[in-house]
C-alpha cells in the first residue's frame, strides 16, 4: 500500500484499547460463545499461521521472480483443494520505473451461482525494496512480506478451508491480488501517482473474473498478523462504505474483539479497496493495522527486511479470521 498516509489522524485523539505487549505475549480477550450457538465454524489460528509460513518459505513473492510463479501455483491448488471454483487472471502492467510486471491474480469462488456475494481480498505479492529499513544497506533487499501480504492471505486460506468444510450458503469470492506493493519509493525522482499501487486490483477492476461481477460488499485484509495490531476505521473505508464499517466493527465489539477493532477514526491509506470503490462501485473496506501511538503509522517492520515470520502472532490472525467467519455465517 502507499506509504504516503493521508493526514487524517484526528489531532489529539486519545487512543485506548491497545494490547499489553511483553515477551510473554498479549493479554487475551475471550470471544463470545454466541458464535457456537449460531453454528459459526471455529477459526483455526494454527492452520492460518501455517499458511503464512508456507508463503514465506517461497521467498519474496515479487512479480517476475520464480517465487511468484511457484507461490501462485500453490495458492491456486490450495483454493481448489478446499472446493473453490478457481479463476487465474494473467495480466501485465508497467511499474513506476518502467519495469514490465507479470501479474497473476487468483480468485477462488464458493457458491458461484449465489446472487448474494461478499468479496474478500488480500494481496499476496511482496515489496521489491526494503525502502523503510533503518539499515540503508538493505534498501534493495526484497521484503519477506510475512505480515504485509502473507498474513491476509493466510487468514483467507483458512476461511476457504472452513467454507469447504461447512457451506456458508452465500457466495464468497476470495481474491488474492498481485502487484499491490510495487509502488514508487519516497525518494523516487519522478512523478508520484496513486495508480502506481495496487496494479493487480486495477487490472481486475477493468476486467473482472466474471463478466458483470457484483458483490454486496468487499473486505480487504492488509497486515493482519502482527503482535499488538490495532484496526482503526480507515478513512476511505468510512468515506465509501460507512455502513459496512459500522457493521464490521459492531460485530467485532459484540464477539469480544474490541481490543483489536478500535471504533475510532484512523488514517487514510491508498490500498486496493480505493480502486475497487472508485472503479467498480462495490462498497469495500480495508482492515489494516495502523498504530496511532507510533510516528510511522504502520507496524514497525513495514517495508523492511524485518517483516519476517517471527513477527506473526496467532492471536491476531484468530481475531481477524473469527470476525470474518461471524460475518459470513
């Protein structure tokens, strides 16, 4: 996502609900047992974590690398294994520096005939530069993308596994989008454009996997696996899809996840959801970890060589996945 955050943090906003971090982990908040009464599947955090780790094992999934091709095939196979109807969308785009990027978008659909649908999104590619790394010698090092990329995909693959085991009745489209994170670094001397980001999503918006595709709403996951994650109401989500934000954060509060899902205004982030809203009209929100107690806004290892598997926390994955399953079921 774009590292140029809109200056929309509320001045003097008092943030509360942050987790207590320590070497021993986080303070836990129990999830309401009402999910069992409504026959909501239990989200398996260990399974989601294994999906994150498997992606990282491929190496940085930068467009145009062998890791991209290998990981794409694995993602496609996993969605098929869980019973999804899978669409693979190949495209090409020109990056900010003139590089021609091969794009591999992967969409897994459950109940493809259902009219009522929800679009669940996460990018699966990795940043080609560690341009936010405090060690400037690592600037040209591709990012492992454990949190920024793999975490959202890991959650959605576990959702897909649950959908394969227990039919959710409604239509679910899991969209794993490519070439999200190849935008221009801050020190780029040329023109900085919003359109340099989310290249795979823009390609899909111009030509969806199904002609005339519509969904009731969409939810984008981005950086949903770190310790002490906090998910504020992202500005563009509120602007384009306030009713969906209200619903999602309301469900989070009802099932005991208010520590993660802070019902306060947050920053505006140029992310995949912006293009979905602008180009398709599908009301789509962004669940993204932002830190209002930090100068950097994003989690500390964003766009650095430190975005590695050891930063992933099962409790955060479980919170996000449990929320999605409660919304779907």
